[in-house]
């Protein structure tokens, strides 16, 4: 008896928007219910995500919706729901990765059968703490395809995070579609199954082989079971496999899984459509670092539904194809709308909450700093420079120092700055920083990119003209300069702000004009690379070399993969060079990848990928990648022809001090102002409320919010060090898992690399009596992004060429159909496969031309929808005939 898993992998937004893919779901579910009626033992997996169910139910209203929900409950014993809300990109998601599981489980529990296995079939790699996050959410195993480095074939593995958390895993060695559509060709069904079993059983002592019956956007589930086949849930599979497997056949992995040598992890997707990444970063920051903490302080639960809706929008946008930018322009336009909905919810809810927060704030300037470090703050607003220091873990009145700013537009040839932390020199568009024996050079670099939405293919340097430097502003121990650059591809200005702090703000304002380029901000110097990632920091080499796979692995190389080497890596918030006791670091809001790409004039540099401009969803023969990545479709929106502000900084500090400066930039204290007429009150600094009795300043604050059960407050921290640290709170404290289920009384310690969640009673504050109806506003920071509308327009010549090519392909298809009538046996199937290949390409081109024509003229939406359905059907048939031919051969 062999065990198979029937499923569908639902790419809800990829080559078609969710409004169209959701219409395929009613027929899928009706077919699924029929299969269960015919075989009560049949089991099916809904892609591990509840968005599929939400999309399905959105087709119905009123009584019809209730009937659809009741049907799901009726058949729930045969259907695996959850555990995730969406199939997110785990390389960029931090607090949102936890909410993804919380929301997914909440939705799944409505129907009964919550799957406790991570269903990670097609995500583009995984950050180092994914095992810990899942294990602390009652997920003890996973099925996974991308990201594993594997020299010889293995099926079972264990995956540990740096805190020691561990989950079991099944590597989908022959993909998640290896026995898809078995019944389409009953004449070879038995043989095909036999060949696949024989191919896999060499690598396992069990009868639990990864036989997966499903495919991308497949709306027609099937039941291929018979006396020797049985469908099982993933939970059952993992339990059975690890109970029976020979331990010597189980591989061990620790930390991040981002290797693309067996199956591509598409590192280029981390910098595609950079505007989406910036919106994502700000949205998560606004929800987790601003709004929820204020709601917890104000004890305001009336906006719970709106907050949940905002998180749902955010996670919807974090689905790997969506945030990866690897889709048609239309789905990314839908994403932008959702980000603006998050912003609207944030702004309206913030106004409500500030009225309540104002009741506990004294008059004048007060700051909220939930970081365990005392944070220095400096900012400029309306011709005034403000400075203050925010005490750690507190609400405090601050002594705000103000200085007049002089605004200038003075052309300068060079600039020099010196403070206690470093010396800086700016000349010819380059910034040089020196400290003792440390010497660093920072400069922008423009390179050619011959890649697509999935993969960058950086090449030679392109011409970039430095057109001048201006002194913009000056104040006491403060200067701001502007460096202007022009090129055929992009114009941009670097705004550098210098102060007494050990970091230089580097704000980039860009306007994209061309395509097929990458704009980098490069740091040249000595040291070892250390990058921030969600809930962790990792050391990495300058590049990873990919060896030619062993012969035994080659039969499992069934998808696109990276070849030769990789020099593009994930990051979150910072990346830099460690040397001796110093850390020279780029910090960035919404940049999720860096590269060590070198050119004739750029060697051994760490470069932020500020933006990447490409014109196609997928291309054939991209350098550094082999295999089919996705549909060949023209996507001018990915050229990023829009105005955009990118916020970065360069910090040079002792390693032990980096965290407070990072938080000064990435998670600064909130500064409130409550109007009063007595200026003396404004200068009386003092602590209003302490959140922590004591806390080690090497701990990271993550989030504070009302608990799920509404009976208290939850706080989340992370220990980025390799040593145990301490934290004490003034209230009774219970340690919980990430689902906020009580574990034990908190002992005051946080383990190395641990993500810690604590629950405390509701906070209580004294109401300020000097209120007099004064209104509170947040002076700093500003909560927004600065991104213009898309200025790109489809190239009519490209549209015409696509239409001509599609027409030629259809003529070729007619010739193939004539040959098929005269062919028999395997030759006929070979021609049929060729026909489906050409049909797929023709339909992709036709669909792409219609999408782009719809931007400049009216196109019948039903025509687009018809081609999407036809293309999806042809994609599935093409894959099915490919398996048929492999069997016959």
C-alpha cells in the first residue's frame, strides 16, 4: 500500500488576477465533494492556505454563501484546511509570518480539520527562523520543495532554527506534481505510477513516498486510489514516514534554506517592482510598531475588525508570487490598492486611538520608546531641527532641543564632515568614510540587467553621469547635501544628512525612464558580510558556487534552477561588513536584497539593490538560470517608470552599539505633542510609565498588542545574540507560544535566538488632569511612502509583434494538427506535446497583448477571461502529456 497526497497548488495571482481565478473554484469544490461522496476515504489538501477558501466563498452571497460554508463543514473530515492564511514569501515576512499562521488557523477552525503541517510547496526559499516560527505554532512538520541544498537524493530531513527549535520535513524530491492527472491517460496510468514508485523507493525504507497528485491552478481534482493506493493527509504521512524511516536516510538542515541549485529560489524576485516592497515594509511597520502598541496602551478594542482586515490585506499581498512581483501588471495594481486600503485603515484608526492615548499623556512633548535601548533621535521639520534622547521601554516627557535650519541651494565641489564616530569626504559623487584603520567607499552603480521578474542577470556597468552637488541645509552640528545623477535609464538624487550620530541618512529620490537595468548602492571595504533577516542575522560568503549536480540527482532536476553561482541574497533592515569590533552597515526600509556583483570598476562590494527594471514576467535563457520559470508575458509595469523615494542609511559603530542605532533609524520612538500655553512645562523631562523593570539592551522589541483572548496584553521580543539574556516586567508574566497559548510562568530569561511571547494583564495609567481638551498629534516619524503612479506605457510595437507571433504560432499549430491525423502511437503524442507547447506560448502572447491593449484602449473583459481559462487548461494538458511521454519512453 502506497500513500499519496491529492491537492491543488493555487496561484491565485500570477498570470491572472484573483477576481478571475476565484471563478474556477466553485467547479473545483463541486468535483471535490463528488469524489468524497464516491469514496468516503478520499482526502484532499487545499494548498495549505485559507485564501483559497475565502476566494471560493466570495463567489456567493446570503443564503448561497451559508450553504457553501455548510458544505465545507459537512466534508471537513476529508479536507485539510490551513494552517496558513496565505502562501507567503518567508524571506521578507517577520511579524506578518506569525499573523499568517494565527489568521490561517482561526479561519481553518471554522470548518474543523486544521492541518498541523507546513505546506511549503512553491515558496521561494526560507529565512533561518521559519522552523522556530512553525514549531511555536503547533506545526511540527513540513513539506518543502525549494531552498534545500542536496548533493545526493534524500526524502526525509529535520530542520532546525538557531534557537534549537526543530521540525520534521519531507523534501518533494520529484516536485509537487509527479503523479498529477494520472487518470487523463488510463492506458499508461499503472506504468506511470510503477515507474515513479521505483524512481523514489531507492531513497526510503518506507511505503511513504512523496507521490503528489495535483498541479498549479488545477480546478479538476481526481481520485486515483485503488487497492494499492491510499490518499492521506500530510500529518499522517509525516508521522508514518518518520516512524518507519531508517535514521541514516534522514538529512539535517540548520537555518535558512535559500539554495537554488536543485530548484530555483528566484533571488531576483526580492528586488522586482521595488515600490511594492517599500509599501509592504511601511504597512507592516505601521501596524505592528505603531498602531497595535497604541491600541494596547489605550485599551481600545473597538477597531479590532478593521485591524484584522488590514493584516489580511497585508498577508494577501505577501503571497510569494504577489510580493515577489512575478505576475502580470494587473495583479500588482490590485496589490497597490490593498496597500492604500491598509494606509486608510491605519490613518482612520490612529485618529480614534490618539484621542484615548491623549488622556494619559501630559502636556507638551512626550515620547513612546518600546525598544530596550535608549534611542537618540534627530529629525528636521519645518525649518527646525529637533533633538532628544528617548529613555528605554517607556513613555517619557522629553527635553526637546530645537535649532533653526538654514535652507540653501549652494553648488559645492566637495564636502567634509567629522564627528566623534568617523570622518566623511564627498567628492565626484562618491562618499568616503574613515575611522581608525577602517576605510569605506560608498557610491551608486548602474548596471545592465538582462533578467526578468524572477531572476536578475546583472552585467556590465552602464553610463552614469554625476551632474553636481548642492548644500541643501545647515544647522548646529547638522548638514544636508544633494548629489544629482543622470543616465538614459534613470535620474536620481542622493540626499545625505550628517549629524553627531554614527549614521548618515541616505535618501534616494529616483525617476525611472528606461528598462533592463539595476540601480545599486555599493559599499566597498574590508570585512565579513552580516545581514539582517526576519528575527535573525546571518553571516554569508560573497558568493555561493553551484557545482554540477551528481548524476543521481539529475533525474530529479525537473524545474528551473540557478546554475554556476549566486551573488544575490535576501536581507531585511540591514546588511554590512564586520571587521574587528566595528560594523559598517547599510540600513534600509523596504529593501529586501543585496548583491556582491562586481564589474571592472567595482570589486568585492556589498550593494543594496535599490531598484531593478525589467520588461518581461519570464524570459527564456536568462544567464545564471536554466529551465522554464513562468509565462513569457510583457509587463511594462515592472520597468518601474515612476518617482520613488527610498530610505537608507550608512552606520559605522562598534558592534555592541549597533542595535540602538539601527532602531533609531528602523523603529524610532514616537514623539507626541499635546498643545499647552505654558512653555515651562515642555522642558520638564521625566518618565510617565515604565514598561520593563529591567531589560538587557541587546534584546529586540518586536510587538505589543491586545491579546487574542482580550484578557490582557501580549509582548513579543527577540534575542539576536548567542547568549541568554534577561528581561523583567513589573506585572505577573506568563510565557506563551506564538499562538498565545499559555505555557508557563515566565522566569525572566530569553534564550539565544529565541522569539519570545509574553502575556501580561491590561496596562493601567493615570489620567492627566491638565488635559483641557487638548488634541494630541504625532510629530515624528511620518507614516507614509512617497511613490508616484506608474508612468509606464505599453510599447505598441511590442504589442503588435506579440500579436504577429501568436498568429504565426496558430498557423504552425494547424500544420501540426494535419500531421497528427497521419500519425500513430508515440509519434502522435510527441506531436500533441509540441502542439500544447505552441498553444501555451500563443495564448500567453495573446493574453499579454490584450492586457497591455486594455491600458490604452477598451478591451472586452470577457475575452481576457476566456483566454485565461483556455491558457490554464492548455498548461495542465501540456504537463500531463509530458508525463505520458516520459512513461512511454
